[in-house]
């Protein structure tokens, strides 16, 4: 009986090409992308012109700091004009002296007036910051998949369950936080230069439209 040779069909192994890392910075197209910024981190647009992040560990530490500053700036960007709007009214109701000055400017390093703030307030701020820092360090050490800024605080369940949704929320927080850091810096500089509170400098953003028109009319910007 003759043997029949059977030809085996060749098998093909599908190879997935490695992603091509960007060579030029997205934020600064005229500069090369920093080594540690490979685009894998949410919000990474290759912006590190001074080369602070030398390693992945450095990058994670700076992202943690950025998240904290971003969240604080978002609170400050809302709290600054709110304090100028309501501080005098609340203080008068409680029989206290307002902390904002005569031109409705909130206390700051540039405006002065920080000495009027109660030391108890500063102690509460320091204690709260220390507690949050402790929780962050504990989470980072106990959770191998820890992402910067993840304190496990989501009482309303806003964070999506899928990875794409989580990245979208992280990016939204970063963009709003970065904008708030710029805004709060602009508040401080604007009030230092103009000697006027931001709520009076640009009332359209902070006061009812009828109040704004009335103020513009009295200032001569709107004529009857």
C-alpha cells in the first residue's frame, strides 16, 4: 500500500505592530517630545519644556501634584468671586467685620488682608490637607493599579465603569483644572493691577443681568 503524502497548510501568525511614539511635542510642535511623556498618560500633550520629568516615577509624582493643584484651583476659581459677592452680606448679618476690602477684593498675597483670616481657619486647612495627603499615600502603596488623584471618593457614582469612560472623565477634570489654575492666577493679577474686585471689573460674569446693566449705566457705559 502506497503512502500518500499530506501537505500541511502553512500557518500565519498575526503580529500586532508596536505603536509609534510621537517624536515631536503636541503642545510645542517645535520641540521634541520629552522622554517620559510617551502619550500613554491621560492629558499628556508632551508639555515639559524644562524637562522636570526624567522617569515614569517623576511623571506620576508630578501628575499627582497637578491633580491636587487643579482641584484646589477649581474650588478657588468658584470661591474667590463668591466670597467677594457674599462676604460683606454674611459678615453684616452675623455682626462681624468683612474680610474683603472696600473695593470688594478678596484677601491674597498680592492684595494683602490675609492677616484678618482667623488662625483657626488656617489650622483646619492644614489638617484637611494633611489628611488628604495621608489617604493618597496610603492608597498609592496599597493599590498596585493606583492612578494619581484616585482617593476612592465618588459618592454620586459619576465615574464610569468602563476604561474609556474613566479616561474621558480624567481628561475633563484635567482640562477644567488647568483652566482654573490659569483663571485664579488671572484673578489675583487683575485685582492687583486694577485695584478692583473681579466681580466689579467684569460684573457680567458674576451678577444678574439687571444689576450689571444698572452698574454700567451709572458708570457711563450705557446711556438712556
